[in-house]
């Protein structure tokens, strides 16, 4: 990740855009402090990635709390339940 001052960014804006288009991330600084970041279009931001990870962790916590103390389903249990669902769907379609 490159870092460049505001003045240099103003004078080399076209060059910066070219570098970003190639996939580079550029941080613009003012008085040696980061003030802006230029990233390629379509790339996920760090904030959106952190939000997604937090959401997944929260979901995992809810699932663990809901299933705590319960036995885990085996593959055969899942297949059997799937088969029962198909049977009831087939059995009931003609009664509509």
C-alpha cells in the first residue's frame, strides 16, 4: 500500500488512478496523517468485511445457544428427514 501527500496526489492524480486501476491501494496523507484511501472499484472495503465477519460470528453464537445440550444430527437423520419431506409433498399435491 502506497502513501502519498496531498500535494503529490494533486500533481500526480492521473498516475495515482492508473496505479489504483492496476489493483494498488493508495493512502493520501496530510501533515503525515492518513486522511483518505483510494481503492480499486468493486473491491470490498475492510469495513464491510469486518461487518460480515461480525455477523457470521453473531449467527454462530445464536446457533450454539439454540442447540446447546441437544444431540447432533447424523447424516442419516438429515437424509431421512429430507425423504419424509418429499413423501409428504408428493402425497399432498393432488389434494389441493
